[in-house]
């Protein structure tokens, strides 16, 4: 830290970013965050069975869940505060939003009839084990997901995702023969996937509405008798194309090749605009002097998993420029962070004191 002194309102952000926590190694950061929440006056703060940091403010029967994630991608960045900017892995994705949740709920304190549940989930950069553990354990009236949107914007939706492996097998043939090789057949399948996606996307101007396949890996080999080639594919799915539909199309495009599903697909999600939650955020942003806007993102987030299960108004929000996600120069503006905390306080205060009406 090169700034002369750390302002009290930055202690949560700086401390959380200082505890490097790539996916699978989140426990020290989770322990630190639970202790920090106890210092801030939360009724209870602990690390749950799968490693999530959980903090409870208030004890009422009505819940608002503020779900961030405490894990980051690999690649530790030396933490420093310089000229009003905090550098460090996770400052944007997504410890900045999580720290803002913690500080905003602490400023509000307990409110009769309500409970604020702040969760720093593990494994969001992996298979979202933390969010999957939390989802069946709460039934909130509103849900906030901590992801960088910029303090003036609210994220309404994320595309879905799915992964697959396509394997081509065929008898070995002399290279002077007329038949194509297994790698050539695999590349031809990839070409058909791209052509299919181009046809699907025709007339769809917004990226959020498009299907976006990507080639993640290509391998080949043989055992002296049979040659094989494998494609590993990922895809970002729009709301009107679910994973079963995608896999069905992929099966037709692959022909006789084997198609395997990898991992667990994630459905797309898009929130409604006309809800008390969205209106509270718009008012909070305007109150701080900002010009509110909406974002639809081409990635995925824990919002995709929990919002359909909870079936309540849900959005993603948080300070930070998402273009810096996963980059070696990841950093967040202190001013933006403090603006986001103020917006969260205003939005949550409006919801809590309106009784959810």
C-alpha cells in the first residue's frame, strides 16, 4: 500500500483482496471475511460446510440474500493502493462487489422483520459448488448477485453455457489414399458447427441473443490400427436455446462421431425490469448522481443458478469494470467502490422499509 493511510471505509475491500484465494484455496479468505463481519456487528458470521463465508444481519423471517463469490482465477497480483486505485486479484471479479455487500449491510444494521444474508461463495470460477450448496437453503424475497457491472449499471441477465467433447474414430488409411483423415473429419464438424451458428444468429443483432460456440481444444492420435481426433467445445447460449436443444443440434452436426456432455450446463437467465428490486436500484443510482443503465452479459454467473430456484426478483450488481476480469492489471477505483456501497445502502433501505411492497 503506497497511499499514506487506509481509510476505514476501505478496510473490508483491502483486507479481502489481500487474501489471495484462487478456486480451491479459498479458506483463509473465508475465515478472514467471517471475522471481519463479526467486527462489523453481524449477528452471526461463519464458514459453512463447503467453505462459503456466510454472515447474517438481523433475525427476521423475511430474507434478502446478497450472494458474491470469494474465489478468483489463478495469478496473484501484488496488492497496492495507489492514486485512488486498488490493484489486486479479485478487486473486480468479484471481491469488490462482495466487499460492497458486506459494508452496505453493516451500515444498514438490523431491520425489524428482515434478515440480510451475505454469502461469499466458493468455486464460482469452477462448477459453482458454493452457490449450488446455498440455493436450497434459502428462500429470499430478493436476491443480489455480486458481479462487476459498474456502479451506475444493473446487470439483468447472463447467457447460458455448455461444454462437450466430440470424438471421431476411423480405421487408419495411407495418406496417399482418397479418404480423409480423422483430424480432417473433426475439423469439418467444427466448420458445420460454425455454419449452423451463423444461420441461427442471422437477424439477431444483440450478442445476448446469439449462440456463440468456441473451440477449446483439438487432439488426435492413433494406436496403429485406428485413428482418432477429438474436439472440445464450449458454447454460450441465448435464452431461447437450452442445453438439450444445443446438444441435439450438435449430435446432428457430428453425424457418426461421438458427442459427450462435459460438466453441468448452465441455463441463460434474464431478469424482469419492472420489479421493486430494479426500481430501488435505479432510484439509488440517481440519488448518488448517476445515470442508471442496464447490462446483459455474454458470460455466466451464479445468478443463472440461484434465480430460477428462488423465483424472486434478482439482479447482479457491483463496482468494477468487467473488462478487467481475469487480467494481469485487475484493479478497482476507490471512488467507484464507495459509490456502489452508497447505492446498495439506498436500494436495500428502500426495500426493507417499504416492506417489500
